[in-house]
C-alpha cells in the first residue's frame, strides 16, 4: 500500500472522511474544528513516527503538500 492509501485509511479512521475531501476542507477552514485538526495531526504523527512543526502545519494546503511533508520527514 502506498503512502497516500495509508493516509487515506487513517483519515477515514480518525475523521470518517476521505483524504481528498478532508485536507482541502482543512486548508480552507471549512467544516473543520480545532479538535478534528489536532486528532488528524496526532494520528499522522503516531502512525508514521514523525512530528510536525507549527510552521509546517500552516503551509499544508492540499493533499500533495501533506504527502510531501510526510515523505520528507520519513526520508530524514
């Protein structure tokens, strides 16, 4: 399973929503509350053994941004 599929499964598990629907809504501030955002970030950090900085989180605007950020942390 590729990274996007793993991330999609995690998003469905944590938020009950598809990754492609959730991340754009998160970036646009639509139908999101802080708790949902925190739950997703914590779940991603735990699943992949990484940690995001606040600055990194502010730059994620779409699914590809999120995947790129995770990939760079996994590779480091």
